[in-house]
C-alpha cells in the first residue's frame, strides 16, 4: 500500500550521492516525476576520478549509480551502464557507464541534458539533477592550517576539519535550486555525510534555498557509524559541526535506525524506526518508505533505547 502522506506530496527532493541516495530514491519511486534527486558531483576516486583527470567535468559515478538503482527491471541499457571492463589493459576496472555519460555530456549542451537522455533510455520517471554542472572538488583544512583537496584525501583526514568548502566555488544547477523551492519534503542521505550529503549544501544558492524552505528537512542517519573523520562525532556533535561550517541549521528532523542507540538531540525531532533487516549494510527501501511516512506525522513518534525489539514493532 502506498503511504498516504507521502503520496499526497507534490514534490519531494532527496539529496546525496551514490548507494545511499539510490536507496532513498527506490523507496520513493512510486512518486514518479514528483521525485527529484540532487546528486553530489565532487567524487575524485576510482573510475570517476580517472575520467575527471583525463577529461575534466563533473563526477558521473554517483549519478550512474542512482540511475541504475531506480530501474524497475534490468535492461540492456542498465547492464551496459554498470559494466566494468575486464582484461582490457588501461581500461580494466573502469565503468562503461561513466564513459557513456561523458560521451553524452560532450554531445549535449549541458550535463543535465546528458542525464535526461540516459533517463529516457532506461525508462526512469524521477528526475536526477547534478548539484552543479561545473567541475569542483571538496577542500578542507586541518586545525593547524594544513590544506586538503579532493574527496579521497578528506576521507583520510584524522580529525574533523574546522572548515570545508568547494574549490573552485561554483553555482548550483538552477533546476536543483528550483526543486528545493518547490519541495514539500527535503531528504538528506543516507550515505557519507561529508562527501555525499554536505557537498550540495556548500553551494551558497542551494544552501540558502534549503534554509529558507518550510518543508520538513529530514536527515536519514546511517545504519552504522561511518568511516573517516565524521565517524569520530556523535550525532549531536555532528549537527553542531554542520551548523558551524554552514553557518545555518539545515535539518529539523532525523530518521534514526532502531539498531543503534537513540541519541539525545536538541532542536530537531527524532524518529527511530527499523529501516533494515538483520545485519544488512543498507537501508531496505520498503522499510524506509514506512519510516519516512512516520516522519511526516505532526508529532513523530520517538522510541527510546530502553524499549525492546518487540515493543518497537
């Protein structure tokens, strides 16, 4: 059954990158064209990073990943999109889908148009929008002033950076900003907080639109503490750090997995729910749909850590 609160929304925007955002988009795919994914474009690792070194432009890997996760049935197009070369010399391990996206980008006026072409090929109704259409990288600094540039290097930091920004600073994709302006619900994640969720919020025009929105703004917490510097922070400290680096509070609700101890958070509503089965590493789309429906209640139910598993059901 389609949840009535979610089904009544005119526009839902989900922000993030790669696997985590793909799970959220799958959970809400019944919304069709009313669902918009805003995808991080700053990755510089793996096949995506190699392509960016060779040809410049935005990162295509997370966009490709999201597209393939929301395909209703596997097709030749989706198989090609996920194919990685084997025993192919310098191409070994590289994604054909990333190269396809690059080729379509070079044939199109804008990266957004290239994404729309692939959506049509795969029969995907929801819209995917890159957070920006110009090349940019994540940058940060240590407390002692040492600079760090590139997602891979930020992930390897041994402390939480006191400052983080985009280098160079670029404008958000206009359609992404407008989607937020029109949104009845804004979702963040799940996924790597610093390298998947935060990048879009480092765009001043996009961040301003999110901060000004009166729609519920829900952070979907990860099933497990993440690796990297952000993993050093408890939930409350993470929200404080986010306010410090962005200069504004952007979340008003947090969807927290029942498998983790419930945090004490000020200034946000907490919804604790089962969002995965057993020891699964990823959110289960059907359970995530139910949990997001609860997030839209006027007074989200909070299940404290003192309650046992049977009481949570």
